[in-house]
C-alpha cells in the first residue's frame, strides 16, 4: 500500500511539473488575417492572428516579427507559422505581423548610410506599435491579457523589438504601457544606455557567438569598418545581458559557441523548452532570474 501511494504521489508530482508551464495545452486553433493599419500610397499592414480553440479567460499575446534585413521576409513564411502553431499549442495567442520593408532595393550592408539603418529600426518599431494599438483597441474581440503582451523577433525583427522596448521614442502607445517580456533571436540595439531599472523587462536572448552579421557583443553592424558609410556600432545579446545583469533585472542569455547567424530562427526548433520555461517563469510568474547558458 505504501509503495502504491508513493508511486501515485510521484506520478502526480511529475505530471504537475510537466504541465505547470502550459496555460491550457491544445492542438486545435483558429487563424484569421486582419488589417491592423491602413497607410496611404502603401500596402495596408496585416497580421495573422492565431488562437487556441475553446480557451477560457484572456490569453497572453506573443507578437512575432520576422527577419529579412528590413527588405524581405514574410509573416506567412514557414518559420513564422511553425512558431505560431507551437506557441498556440502551449496556450498562447500569437500575432505574426507584416511591416513596411523600407530597405527593399537598398540593402543593409556597409555601403548603406547608417542613418537609413536607424530609420529602418524606428519604422518597424512604429509599425509594431500600431499592431499593439490595434489589439488594445479591439481587445473585446481578441480577448487577450493586455498586461501580458510579449515581443518576439528574429534577426531584423529582433533588432526592431529590442529597439522598440529600449530605444524608440514611442508616440503611439500610452506612456504607461509596458511590454511583459521580449524574446530576441540574433538581435542587437544601437544603445544600452537607455536600458534602465524603470524600463527593463524580462528579456530572453539567443545568439551565435560567431554571428558575422549581427554582433554577439559590441561591434559594428555587418562588422563594417569605421570609415564605411554603413558603419553603425551595435550592442548584441551579450552586451544587453551584461547591462541587465548590472541593474539586477531579469534576463536569459543563450549563447552558442560556434553559432552563426542561422540562430536567428533555430531556437524555434531547438530551444522550445527554454522558450516555454522563460515565458512561464520570467514573464507569467514574475521570477527575477538571471540565466546564462552556453552550448
């Protein structure tokens, strides 16, 4: 009898641990497309909204911003859809958004003026803000928890969400609005001085140490030389984590020793557990953890 009871409690404990990071696990979901911003003389901006079926209450919302050098990429690409379906299965609502590709035909290399690069960061930050504003205005329809809106970005998308959270002078969202968290895959920002104890949010960072496009620590974008037109110093994942560490704020740095820029999307497939762990403990449960992992 004692053995039976012990096994029962062990099973119950293990089952509780395995389920605690799920909001409400479900493989059935709905997907709909919405226009979140109409822009004169340009394409209207759209998003694909994924939501688990038969859920109760308001859900946390992940806003996914695709990569593509601010000149390409698609909210409907395989990576975006795979991420959305994975997170919906774990009980999150997901919005995969389109944004203005202001660098199309221009490029983002060392011959592109650095001021244009910064403008691209800000333009996408503006578009993401419009998407957030759309959800806030229509929350009765979407039924999301407006205190649990999390930014997720890949490559250029990661640069945009980091810029939005920590650098961008936002004129669209209310000054009291604050994102619940951020996940940046191979991203960087133009400044860490603006990361403060007041605006810091739980931040998960994935980055290959040998990324030759977006610096892992502190270096110029694309490693352009100082005399290049496109020279733009950036602060990558390591520098951002170090800043958050110094001000005793939550971060989760996942470094890949021999990783290159392909780690702008690989975490979606290879680090699902780490993403779910971060979202559950650091964002939903407000744990002020500081985690550094290197593989």
